[in-house]
């Protein structure tokens, strides 16, 4: 989920609602594919495509990444953080760092 429409590489208007963890409700305005530029542990940049990302205009300035969506990619992943950076590791233990 993101408020930033500039992140989408394709987009379609979709109306609906999302219930957040605190039981508040936000209206969806669209859905599409977002590319996250991730830096590997050896400092190469890799594109990660996330599909069915919701565009929520009333979301605060942060974007929300679903851990279930990462796990659904079908490989073993683990998550770590350092400061404001987030690292997602997969089976080979190759680290990816990126902003969601």
C-alpha cells in the first residue's frame, strides 16, 4: 500500500476499502505494479516487482509492505533491520535493502 502514485509502472482505478490493524478503514483508489529498487549485499541494484499494490490517497507519508506478499513469492525469506533500512534475505542469504 502506498500513497505515492509515482511508484506505479501500471495502474488501474479500483474502488474498495482496506481495514488497518487499528480497525480504521481507508478507501482504495487504485491498484497496480510497483518496482522497488533493492541494493544487494554486494551493492548491486536489483529491481523487485510487486503486483496488486493498492494506492491509498489517505495513507500517511509512509508506504506499507506486506510480509505475507513477500513470503507468497515462494522462497524462504527472512527479515532484518538496521536503523531505517530494511533487509530481506532469501535462501542464498543475499541481502536486499530497499525502501518499500
